[in-house]
C-alpha cells in the first residue's frame, strides 16, 4: 500500500513537471518570437540608418556641387560683365588673369589663338603655370595642332569625362597641361583668329561635371563675343581715323578752293562794278546826243535817220537797265548795298507791285488773284527792293503766261517765316533748267525768250535781294503746266 502511494505521488510529480515544462517551452517560444521580431526591427533600423547616412552624403555632395556651381556662375557673370565692356583685345585676357579665376572651380587655365601667318597657336592667357611650364606647353600644343584645329572646326566643348573612349587623348592632354582632369572649349569670334580655352585641375578629389562643361562653354562664347566686339571696334576706330584724316585733308583742300573762289568772285564783282561804272559815262553821252538829235535841236532830220536814232535811244535804255542791274548785283554781293530794313505790311507791298503789273495783265486778259493770310505778320524789309522782287517775278509770270491765263499770289506763315508763292498757268520750265534759273545771264531756251530780248539778270538779282533779307527762293515747274516761284522772309518778332 505504501508502495502504491509512492508510485502515485511520483506520477503526480512527473505530470506536474511535464505541465510546468510545457508551460516553460511555450513561454520560451513566445520569447523567441519576440526576439526574432526585435532582431528583424533592428536589421530594418540598421538599413534605414545606412540609407540615411548615404542620403546625407549624397545631399552634402549635391550641396557642395550646388555651391560650386553658384560660385562659378557668380564668377562667370562678373567676368562676362567686365570683358563685354572692354574694347581692347589685349585687355580682355588681362582682365581674366586678374580676376579670382579659382571661383570657377579650376586652378589652371590656358587660352591660345591660331595665327594663320605663323601657322601656330599663340598663348594669350595662362593661369597657374610658371614661365618654364608655359614655354614647354607651346611646342607640344603645336605638335598636336590638328587635334585642336579639328576641335575649333567642330565647335564643340569636350572634357576628360566626355572622351572616355579615347583614353590616349585624355592622358596626352593631362600630361601636356599637367592636370588630372580638364575641359576644353573653342573660342569662335566671327572675324579674326579663332582658338580654344583650356581649364583644368590637379586635385584628384575634384570631379569634372557636365555643369563645368556648360560653364566653360558659356565663358568661351562670351570671350569670342568680346574679341569680336574689340576687333570690330578697332576696325571701326581705324576706319574713323582714316575717314577723319581724309575729311580733314578734303576740308583743307576745299577751304583753299573756297578762298580761291572768293578771290575770283571778288575780282568778278569788282570787274563788273568797274566796267558798269565805265559804261555809264559813254551810255549817258550816247543817250544825250541821241535825244538832242531826235528833238531836231541841231536841224531837221530825215524820217529814216529819226527811226535809227530812236533805236539807238531804246537800246541805250536797255544797256542802262542792264548796267544798273549789274551794279545792284555787285553791290549786294560785296555787301556795299545798304538795305533800309523797316517794318512792312506785306499786303501793301504786294498791292503796289500788282498795280504796276495790272495793265500788262489786262492787255493779255490774264486774271490776277491774290490770296493773303488774314493775320499775316509784318516783315522787316527794304520796301523798294521787296517791290522790285515782286515786279520782276510778276513780270516774268505775265511774259510766259498766254492770253486768258491766270496768275496767283499767295502768302502765309510757315515754320516762323512768311512764304510767298507766285504761280502762273504759263508754258512752264524744263526740269533740266530749274537748277540754273537763278544764275547770272542764264535764260531758258524757249520760243518766248527767242522772240523777246532779255539780260538774264532779273532772277539772279531777285535771289540776291531775298538772300540779303535772310530768306530763300526756289522754283517748281512742269513743262506746259505753269510755274511757281516761292520765297521766304523772316517774320519781324
């Protein structure tokens, strides 16, 4: 009995232990599941931490690149602004050398332009190189000139990252210019020598980017434009200097010619004045004797002799009129003519001249019309001389206007002057004669002038009188459609 109790107790203990063990195992499984979950979470956190670190590195790298690009853009803007305002080719490269070129992100730079006469590339800029290094680079570049000439011809920028397929070329350029990475861009002004711009760095930690290529391309374009502007300015300046020299020489020649013309004109005026005075005395005598004979104070004359004496008298009057006009022209040209400048009512002057010409108009049944601006101001003029202008111009208008024609006198203010227009419906003036109308002794070749004698001095005298009044005179005409003679007079303020 005692053994049975012992066995039963032992069985109960084993079952209890089994139950406890099963509970422990279940608890351990749950703990293991928790451990696995924590381990997985830790692994995920580790990956996230690594991603954050990588992202931070990338961000720092991007930030550095952005800072570099912004610094380079500021430097590029500063350089572009300075070189674009420089008009001397040699100064352009000096300005680039004197600026903080390192702000572009490169320690070394080299600019060479092709000289067709020398058949070589000539250095114009070097930054970061000693004199000996520059002298060593020149022959090596020229030995590879075809490479750089092809680059200029292609017109494209290339760098150590854009020639991975040509490692030999990259190494060759790195060796020549003593760098680990580089960018080369062509400089292409439209006129003159072309070349290329090289930039590079020895720093292995600095990587060339596409942004660097773009930056140097912009700078090279700006440099090409600046060189073009400088060369164009120099060309224009030399042309201007040559033109100014020619103008100066021509002005000196024209001054001498003008002085000679003035001397000749003075001699002509003096000669005309002298001859005119000399002619007056014999003309007065001829006219006097002719008048005595016509009046038969010395005895009766045959009718034929009387007619001839009247012709002598008439022609003497014509000669006296010509002499007087020549003297008037000579006086005005030489400044000896005294103009009595007084305020004049233009309507009154025109009315007086019209009255004198009215009889000739009636004889040819010509209608004379006046159209004067109502509030036309007064003019400062010599009344006698101004009436002489109107009489001369109106007389010509009547002379060349056929019967039943029309003559119109207009006067109005325009641009601070008074303009007078005398128009007719006469035979007109050929275009080739208009430019010579106001020359002395010039007469238009037409049927009326062939029949009616004249001196050809009237319009020349009119021109001199108008110009003495500080005015201008001109004519417009069409053959068969009449003419208009216009002149201006300054308004009396």
